[in-house]
C-alpha cells in the first residue's frame, strides 16, 4: 500500500526523507512514515546517513540553508552533561581541563543552576522558568517536553527567565520535563540537565 | 529579545534556486544563477561525494555525476523541491545528492548485498534476550537439537515477541529497530527521531521493553522468582 507516497522502488521519496529529518511531518503522516522506517532497513539507513551528513558543519549560513543549531546543541550539551556527572568526582583542581563557570567551584564544569520549577506542582496556566546566569553574553535555549519526550515548546533568549505563552497549553496533573542549554560567548556550552515538574490537578 | 525556535526559512524557494528555476531567464542569467548555486552549495556537495569513500578520482566522478544530474532536463530534480515545498532545501539537497552518488556507484559496481536473514535473526535475538532477561533461564535455555521442549519454549517466546512488537505504535517499533537492528547510540536515535535528549530515548525504550514483558506475561511467560 502506497498511501504515504513511496517511490517506484517502494521506498520513501526524497521529499519524505527530508521532511522527516526536518521535523515537518505530523499526525498520521508521521506515523505512517515511522511504520515504513521500522520495517525498511534501507530507508532507515538513508535517514541515519543523511542525519550524519547534516551534522557536519558544512551547511551554508544563508537564510535558505540554515540548520537548526539548537537541537544539535541540545543533544551535544546533554551528552556533555552526562559525561560531566561521571567525571567530576575524579577530575578536580587547577590541572583539570574542565572549565569553571561563574559561581562554581574551581575545576568544576560549567552547568546551569535551575531556580524553578523543579519537582514543583505548577499551575498549568502559570508556568514560568528561571535559572542562574551561566556566563556573560550567553544565549539560552529552553526545551519543554511532555512525559513521552515530544517537544512542546522551544525558545531562545538571552534572558534567564521565560514565561510559557498562552498558545502552549499544559494539562493539569501531568508530568513535564525541560532543559536549558547555553552557548557562551567563548564558544563553550553549558546545560541544566533534564528537569521535571508536575502540573497541579 | 526572545526568538521562537525552530526558526523557519522564508516561505518559498531559496533566492538562488528561484533565480535558477525562473522561466525563460536567458542563457547568461541561467549560467550566472547556476554558478551562484554552486558557490553556495559546492562544499556540501563535495562533502557528500567524499563521504562514500574511495580516492579523489572516485569523489570527482561522483561530483561530476551529481552536477550532471542536477542540470539534466532543465533542472528537473531541483524543480521537485520547488513542487513539494516542505523542509529545508539543504536537507533535501543532501538526500538527493547522496542518492545520485549511490546510483552512480551501483551503475559502476553493482548493488550492495541486502541485509541478511542472519542479521535480522541476530537483532531479534538481542531484543528477545533483553526482554527475557528476567525470565526463567531454565525455560529459555539455548535450544539444543536433542531438547525439543526447550526449543519449542524458545520459539514460543519469539512468536509472542513478534506479535507484541507488531502491535506497538509505529514510532516505538522504529525505536526498537534503530536500537536493536541498527545498533545506534541513544544520542543518534534522539537526533533521528527528534527527541530532545538521549535520556528521552532511554526512558521510552525502557517503557517499551516493560510493555513487551507484560505481553509475554499475558502469554504465560513469567518472570523468574527473585
């Protein structure tokens, strides 16, 4: 059955592969493409290979060719944070190559300190997020997801506080997760790690 | 100032592509637009051509084929992006260029071997091993030719697992395929399916495996006593 527009070789069209990787598919179409990918190792290999090629910093910075640096940054920063949590107990002191952030002890890796919400019961219509500054001229990106990992909202800001807009409604009595990633002026990155909160009933 | 992510490209075609595909522009204008297109995307095209391995001659052969294919029939391939209109042009161009390179390789060296049945069985075995990790090892001992009962029990687990995975949501089945058939890291899986962090991948996989264990239990395949 070709209800997702497979090509003559029964594989995803170029347009569908690109749309999947750019997050342009939703609803039923995304589910049908996911079903095809689950069963077709050739299309899966293509998706993975193209994603790796896109991860290379060769895309021109024109309005037409701009990648989404934040998603890649978030994944890299989260991985870096995971490594930091493993290494910090054994890599302290002035010889450490781990960078110190403002307000942190010497030798510690920069991390973003969250002020809230963390584990709190938050009113679904009053969600706001605050954190401490990670460095001068830092650019922050906040990602909010539901419990299944679906991204609900993503925003970039130089501020250390944002309020959830009205057009991103949260449900009552639900778990939500969020991270803040920072790109610092010297090119370093920092992350808050995954934070969670629940909305009040 | 707050900007909302993801930042979208302007609607319509990239300017250099609009100029290239404009109706009846004249040969000089078309040539200038083509060279402007190459100036903007040449590094990407060459990177993709290089990514398939081989020496510099092989890379240049692919590159020449890519340029030829993109220009053929009045830029027929590039006009397909214009017709669809979704996603970023560079993503689409990466897909198309890679396909042209692979077609070129196939025309010269033949088609690569498909995934073998042995690979598929191996991936399914790894998944079954993981799901059945807490199950009674006596019931799931490696089937031996002279132990038909053990073999039948193992086949029962595999059949139940097959039914259980077939009933999962498509994206959950995709996660299992990426993890157990393709051996991707959680980070790569997150990038391919659009999860914000690898943690989300781990959590979802754990939930899927827990569900599969429930399904096996419903088929009478219970966990071993503590």
